[in-house]
C-alpha cells in the first residue's frame, strides 16, 4: 500500500517544483499577421519608380544573392526584380504588431518555423 500512495505524492511534489519555472517561460508573441504575396516588379532603381508588377500564384525563381527574377510560376521573365508585397495601394496585406521582428523565408511553404527556413 505504501508504494501506491508514494507515487502520487512524488508527482505532486515534482509538479510544485517545476510549475513555477514553466510559468516564467516567455509566451510566444505574434508580431505579424497575414500572408504577403511574392511578385516580380519592373523598377527604375535610380528614380525609385515601378511601372509593372506580376504576382506569383505558385513560385518565383531567384538566384541566391541576386534581386533579379528569372521565372514567375515557371515562365521565364527578364527585367523583373523580386518583391515581397506587404501592401497594395492603401490596403495592408500584412499587419505588424511589434516594433522589432525577424522575417523568415519558408522553405516548406508553411507559416510554422522549421529548421530550413531562412532568416
């Protein structure tokens, strides 16, 4: 009989020691909400003006370290620069709650962070 009562007693003591530590862990904060579309834009970088934008439905091909888009949804393009669109005209697609945040590029297409995502 003593073993049966000692297991719950040990569990209660262990929980009372661990619970305060768990409650002190920081809660995750949502810094942004929304799904910004990827696009290719034709821009004059000296005048800082853009004349055309093509939104990707599926994917955009960009070489690592470059700004120039080579394909949009599998179709070859020239003269387009890579863009992540946070707003269209006066309509925000993504809303930011924090003043400091990290932006990740997803390798698997999901919003949950994974080890392969690029910061």
